[in-house]
């Protein structure tokens, strides 16, 4: 807050420009920090589309589960045959 008063004697009419150049990165960092504190808020313009991400994950998991059920049902037929061979030895 005292930067403009300390610069006014040395740079005179450039004081507002130098203060703006010093303040811009500080305000930008403050804004980035506020964004990082709550990245999932729908009020922010750059919020994460969580609903779309969740729907995509759900569809992928359901697809994997349906494929896995098919593989498990095929393996279930083979398992009793393998156990019979083990019991004979």
C-alpha cells in the first residue's frame, strides 16, 4: 500500500504504471488461489463438468461389467471340468 508513496519522488508520472505492473500479478495470484480452493463449483466459469464425467465413467464401468459377466459365464462352464481332473489325480 505504500509503494506509490515511495515511488512518487523517483518516477513521478510513471508511478501509476509501475504500481499497476506490480499489482496485476498479485491480483492474478489471488484469483488463481480462489479458483483452486473450490474447483468443483458450478458458479465458476471454468468449473469441471462433473456430471458429464460421472456419466462417462458410469457408462465405461457398465460396459466393462457386462463384458466381465460374459467372460465369467464362459469360465464357469470350464471350472467344474478342471476340478474333476484335479480330484482324479
